[in-house]
C-alpha cells in the first residue's frame, strides 16, 4: 500500500536526520492538509488531537513547526492557536517567526492596488450568489465554492479578464474552489520555505506537506533543499515524491513522528 510506504519512508528519513543531529523543519499548509476542506473557511477547525501533536512536536529540541497558508496571519493564528510555532500567512507575505512579526509589501502602493482590484471583483461577486471576496491585509481571496456549477465558468472568465489587466503586478494562484490574489512581490510559499530553512542554519531537513496547486513552489523548494515533499489528496501537484490521501493521513504521520522522535532521539543507542 503506497501510503503506508510513504509514511514509513518519511519517518525513516526524519528519524535518521534527527539522530544525526540535524534540525527538522516541519512545514505544513493548513486547509486541505491539516484540516479537511469545508464549506466555509471559518468552519475549518483544527481538531484538538492535531493541536496537541503540533504542540508537542514544537517543544522538542531541534524541531521547528511552521504553518504556511494563504490565510491572513491573524486568521491563521486564531485557527491554530498555538504559541511557539512559526506562522506564514497570505502565501508568503506575512510572517511571525519566533515571536517576531514582519510583512513584505505593507505599503501605500500595495494597499491602493488591492483596493482597486477589490472594487472590480466585488462588482462581479454581486452577480453570482454564493461568491464572496475575502479581504486580507495583504491579499484577497475570491471564494466560489457555493456558486451554482453551471455559473462557474462564466464567473471564472469574468474574474480572469479583470485579473489579466493586472498581469505582472498581481500573483494569482488557484486554491481549493477559490482564487488567491496577492501583489506579485516575488515572495511566495516557496520563498517562505527557503527563508525558514536559511534561518535554521545548514543542518536542516525540511518537510513540506500541501494539497493544492498553490503549494507547488513550496513543495519544489523543500525538495530542492534535499528535504521531503508530500502531496496531500487528489488535487496535490503530481510531481511530489510522496503522497498522502488526506489530512487524516498527515495527522497519522505527525503522530508517528512524535512517537519516533521522543523515543528515538540522538541520545538513543541503536541496538540493530
């Protein structure tokens, strides 16, 4: 069974690296990776068991847990609700690392641009029941999960034609039944993975798990750094080395990792 193999291979790589004294960077997307995709983003609540596993992993020496999401930083932090984690919001534009917050592109020009795009897209959402535009400090998300299927192509075509006018200034990525829209400042989820790893020094093994096209560059960055790239669910980029079926499998991997790392850290003597 492929998934069991993928879990076992991943555990093996994590444990080997950890025993060798390396730092583990466990970087995870939120929606569709740690929690199932649901009708409305506000319903994507983190299970208490998942929160416990993340909390315990983050307290281990040389283990850094990071959540990398298209959600705004404040929204993401309120959903996860754990101190001691690294948070990356708005697909790589907002950060809270070890208690320090910073953002890229928090400028008058960026706010003007987003206000302009927001105005144009809001005119569209009003014509399509079920569509909504989420405003974030440094980005927008056009949600269309609840729009009638026969009206979707038309909605997408209208949104695409507006967004095409901002080509080169906006970065638009497909999310789960949504469009993630951010100013194109060269910072992405992939940039976030590289930045986090750089901060942790040379002896780091990154793991990134993500479920959608908007995770492609983060998965590629983890792989390029010699780390572990895990695609979650049916819509994940097909290029990833490992695949897991759903968030439940991700939680299982994290739970088993916690067990292995707490019992088999660098002080353990190998009896084989």
